[in-house]
C-alpha cells in the first residue's frame, strides 16, 4: 500500500499544468527512472481514479493522449505551505516580477495566489487586517515612472541570455535621431533604479557595453553562440563601478560631515575600510576608499552642505565649481 501511495503521489508531481501535457508512456518511463515500475494498464487506472478526485484532464484530441492539471487548479503541497514560505512568495511576486520572464511569472501565478491565501488566513484567524495590507517597500528618491519595454524585446533578451545566443537588435542610442542595428553578445542583465541594463559586447569585439532594454525597438535571437570575452565576470564588472558610470578607479575620499550624516554612515558604511573621526567642532572626518563615479558625485551632492569634500583635490575643485554655479543660479 505504501509503495502504491508513493507511486501515485510521484505521478501527480510529474503531471504538468495546462497547456503542457504528458503522455502515459512518458509518464511510465519517468516513474521507472525514479524506481517505480508499473504497467500501462495500472497507470491508466490510477490516472482515471485520480481524475475523479483532482482536477486532472486528458487531452484525447490527437495521439499520443496527454494528461495535465487544469489550468486553474489550486496548488497542493505536502507539507502545506507555511507563513514564512508564503511571505517569500508574496515578496517575490511584488519585487522580482519585473526581472522574471513573463512565462515564468505565468507558471508561478498559482503559487503566488496560494501564498496570499495563507497570509490572509493567518491574519483572519486572529481578527487582524491582512498581513499584505500592513507591509510596504519604498525606494529612495521621487517615484519616477519606469520606461516601457517591448514585450518581444524583453522575451528575446531573456532567451538569448538563457540559451547563450547572439541577439540581432535595433537600438536607439541616447541623442541619436535614427536607430542602429547591432549584433550583440548578451552577457548579463541588471535591474537598477527601474531600468534594465543589458551587459553585452558587440559582434566579436571584447569591449563591454551597457544598453537599456527600453531603447531597443526590436530584438531577435540568432542561432549563433555568444562570443564571451576572456575572463568576463558579471560580479567583477559591477564591482568595477561601470554601472555607477565610472570616471576613474579607486580614490581615497576624505570629507567633513555633520553628526547626522556620520550616524547614517556608521549604519551603512561607504567601504569596509571607512573611518569616522570626531572633530572638536562637533563634525566628523570621513576617510574611505570609493570608486570614482558619477553616482558617487550625485550621492555626495544629495547631502548638500552636510558634507564638505576635502580630498582628492580635483574632486574638491569640482564641487567648488558646482557650488559657485548653484549660487549664481539661485542668486
């Protein structure tokens, strides 16, 4: 009896959700691969019996016939999904949806729905408002609208990355009047501040480029393997500061900060070697390694008069000119 139960449970796990399907012969082979030998007659009898209990469907429009779960069938879990797992699915739906392929999101819809049911039920049992009405995730800065991305372009970019295939892309560079055609080697995809950056190289050149998906008018996957530059590593590329719009390499930043900013930097250090030294006037001296990028400048400027750049000299001169220009603007 226990062997039969285990075989039937494994059989249910192997049956896909519509529109996919699996034939009885393939199901028999998959079960055999996992150590469950059975006859076609027994397997067919199990399927018919289970279809009277669970929302299983047999597609007999053409041979070989195929079995699948109903498209709208509820998710069955053993053990049942707990609140921690439900929370993970809920957050994944809200914050990973832009990054995942649409086909993946579609396949996970039932898990997301089940997660919401578990979270709602946990609160309802205690007479409280739904958990998902009590938690929000906010992002720094004004709520800028994200640019729209052509669904076919996004699908092609994901497909090219997954299959390691070149992309034929029609792209409108910033400031250009007409789009241009490129042959790209997709190497990575990065979502930052609502923008999708395709890390890639062009044709057979080793130079790494960043192209935004929303500027692609058309993208087609080519049946040609990607040319990957020697020793390319996505994490190392990101760490180099290129996605922060790098200007130079590492610098030793020295700045005078207010007490409020020092407290912020104690909680979220700029670098692992960061040092904050209290000064007699109540300010703090910040010393830290940093990557020389435009984003570093925007970050420093965001603190206004609460930070005074002391070194390197050229960066202090830049900020002095910016301050003078702003004074003229507002005078």
